[in-house]
């Protein structure tokens, strides 16, 4: 018993002395660094940059319209882009978002989103394989219609703008989509 305890203590001492990091709760074959592009833009040369855009809750800001236009233009035209947004929340301060429009290893275009938040977990990332534009009925610049929709969280409304429709970004919301369901938290 003493020998095995001594061996464990020796092992712990050696591991800590070489600077090993604590093991996360989940086991992954290849760990992915959360919010890696939020921390460094290395590897993003050749991407068009947008922002920072400022988004306020429940109303249209110049930044919201510009972010919608940037995301639509880059995804629809298959142009690499990276856009930064500072999203003000009602109760949690500001969330920093980074959108990357790019092809994956198989050449399929999508949008990767990194969200750096002032709550746990501080970083959330997800991938959307497409986006849709939803028309805003009864438009008003300072109305909840700019950011919120009344539909179930796992269904995308059938009423959408066609890809060929040329529409002012004040008149539509963008929903990121993965596997034909909304990906992430709400409409932009």
C-alpha cells in the first residue's frame, strides 16, 4: 500500500513539474481550442473582414443591418469572410461573436460562429451549413420584429426570401441553419 501511494505521489509530482494541463471532463480524440479565432486571426489571411458591428436587443441598429448584409453576401457568393459583432444583452453584458464564412474540408460552404460570453461556459462554438432570410412583416426599426420571431425553436418558418430576391437588410432576419433546423440562439 505504501509503495503504490508513493508511486502515485511521485507521478503527480512529475506531471505537475512538467506543466501538464488538467484533463477536461469530456474525452476527445483531438481537443479543439475554444474560440481559437476570437483569440488570434492566424490562418485567416485572404478573408474579407467586417465589423465590429454593434447589435442591441430588440431593435435595428446600423450594425445589425450591416452584419445581415455581410453574412448574406459572403455565404451566397461563396466568399471567405470573417465578421465580428458585439451583441448587447438585456441581462448579461456584451457577448462577442465572430462569424467565419468558409468552405469545410469537403468544399461545402458554411458559417462557423464563436461566441465569447460573460457567463459559463464562456465560449460556445457551432457550425451552420447554411442560412435563410426570413422577411420581416410590419417593419419598425425599434420593434421586437427585428430580432425575435414567434416560431418553435426547432423549426424554420416556411415563409422565406428566395436566394434571388434583392431585399434591404432592414426587411429580413437571418437564421443560421444546420441539418434543416435553426442552429444557435435566434435570428440576426
